[in-house]
């Protein structure tokens, strides 16, 4: 029968590639944790109106890219195109803003946008996102940026440039919008169709256009930083000062306006030049008006979203290291039914102690089992046949060195195995060695004290 293929613009992560995702997920969670961000989980779909109201009607995301489904009744629902709107909704619905401020939350979610699928641009992609609610301080903007910066650094990524800008408040933007209109109007006919529309409805979106021709026209457009009111200008200066205090390099790029309408003041993008045109691996900013526009009390807030596919693409392009996946600690190869049953019994003892143990499930012969153990990278193998069953002991074989030691096949197998296994780790695994050193030193210090 014909096989059904996966939808255009989606990706499968096969088990042999999952370690890359685990690496990134671990690093983002660890970093978020030490900044005091806690995980929040929200639904994959929301009422369509939530995104229309927050992301903005004239944005590409809302006007062209949403996956909207109708349901019974007159409500329509949309698969989330981004994380912020749902998280703010949840914060309001669950009263998070009545708890201590600032509220700091993070999430790892899939997002859905009906875009032209290409490298680094998918229809289902994944974001790590952070939102901080309650602080108007420029120190908060800088803290959020430094979190994203720290993640990028921890992942080993290089050549990622932090671009920052301020797009002001609605007051400064009104004047700027008129200046942009005046600048682009004479070029109206040369602009792409979407941008002609943007010129009427939301001229700042013109600066976000991906078309090379339009970017060329926009080259000498007025810059928002010349239109900032006193408060917004002071805020921006302070953000920059805080970044300098933290030793974070940045460039001010007045063309960064971000694709969603809810941003105010600080906006930023981390851009890689190693993965082609879709180089923004992280984007975010302040959105002081959003909470109120979703029905909450006026609450300053800010956040960012990091595209995990693009992060992984960049890591691959740069040859960054990923965390190694656990491989099988001990494989039981067996001959005959009784031996196979013994393998099941012993493996479950080891698993109960947290060891990664496996045995044959395919009815293979001994030679094929050994081949399989090698293929899955088993660190040790025990062969059980009639004579081992009879004597109640077998050889534990170290698959790297070929070394063999005797091991009893019964109670206490875990302890015996652990002794061998930790010796092996001490020999081969630097991080384990460091851990063990620290442990032994601490133990010694304890002894000295007593
Ligand atoms: P772009 O300008 O590249 O279209 P965006 O401004 O639409 O990005 P955001 O809405 O800010 O992106 O989303 C945050 C991050 O999510 C982006 O910086 C990017 O890393 C990632 N991202 C956005 N859209 C996609 C997509 N279609 N496929 C993969 N990653 C994406
Ligand atoms: Mg986009």
C-alpha cells in the first residue's frame, strides 16, 4: 500500500538524532532555572481572537500564516503561531500576576505558521520562550537578553551577533509612522504587493520585509531611534548601559522592528550568519501594552522566543558538541531457554538499580547477539549458557578492553557490576572523574572534621 508522507514544512526527529534536542532542552532549562524562570505549560490551540488581538491583524502571522480550525459552535481555534499570547492569557487566567512580581516563566513549545517552507523556516517549529511580567526596569530588559546570551554561549555557538533597537512607545511611534509613510510613498509602485498594503495599514512592517528589492528601498528610511521620546530614549540608554556592565557585546540596528505588533521599546535579535537567510535564532523584546490589551491590569512585560531548529542547524554548521546519549551498560547474551530466562531476571535486578541493561528479544543465536551488543555500543556483556547456569557464575566482559572478570549470577549482581562499572567510568569519563574527585574530597573533609 502507498505510504503517507509527512506534511510539507514539518520534521521528524528520529531516535538517533534526539540527543541534539535533549542537549538544547537541557541547556535552556538549566540556564532559565538559574535566572529564576519556572516552566509553564499551555494548550497547543487557543481561541483565534487571542492571536488576532495580541500579535496584530496586519502582521504576516495573523493575516496569512495561521492554522485555524472551526469547531462546533461559532468559535474558531488556532494552532499557536507563537508562545507569548497563550502564556499571558494563562498568567491572567491563573492569577499569576497577583503573586510576587516579577513573574518569570519559560516554555518549550511547538508553533505553527503556514509559511513557505525552506531551510530554517518550517510550518511546525519549536520555540524555547521566556516571559517576564511586572518589571518596567531597563535592568529587566538586560537580564532577559543576558539569559538568551548565556544560553547561546553554553551551547558553544560562535559568531552570533546581538542586534538591539528601541521601537519606542505608541506616542513616539505615531510620529515615526508618518515619517516612514512620507519616505516610502514615492516608491509605492516599486514595493512588493504586501508592502504596498503595509504602507497604508502599518508602515513599520515594511522594515521587516524579506524581499531584497524592498530592503534596498528601505536602506535610507528614517530610523526610529531619531523619533524616541525622552523616556523611551532614556530607557534604551539604560538597557545599553546594563548590557555593558554585563560585558555583553551588541550592535544597535534600527532596522530591527520584529514581526509582531505587541512590542514596545526594546527589541532584539540574535543573528547567525552560518545558516543562510533564516539567520535569526532568537528574537524578543518588551511588550508593555499586551497584558492590558488581553484584559489584565496595565503591566509592563517582556520576553523572547528562540527557534530551536535554527539553533540546532547553527550548532551543526559550527560543529558544536552535543551531549552524548546513554548507551547500554550491560548486555546479556544467552543460549537456550533457561539462560534467556535468567537474563530477564538479572537484567531486571540491574534496571531496578538504574543500570541500562538489555537482552535478546529477537530469538537470535549467540553470534548474532554478540554482534548486536557491539552495534548498540554495550559497555559490558555477560554470556549465559548451560555451564554458567550450573555454576551460578559467568564472565563479565569489558567490550572496549576485552578484559574479563568473574561475576555471580544472582543476588548482589548489581553491586558487583557497579564496582566494575564505576572503575570503567573513572578511567574513561572525565565528567564522572571530576564528580568522583569532588565526592571523595568532600568525604575526606568530613572525616577530617570528625
Ligand atoms: P523571521 O523573521 O525569521 O520570520 P519571526 O520574526 O517571524 O522570524 P518570531 O515570531 O520572533 O520570528 O519567533 C521567534 C523565533 O522563532 C525566531 O527568531 C526564529 O528563530 C524562530 N522561527 C520563527 N518562525 C520560524 C519558522 N517558520 N521556522 C523555524 N523557526 C522559526
Ligand atoms: Mg516570520
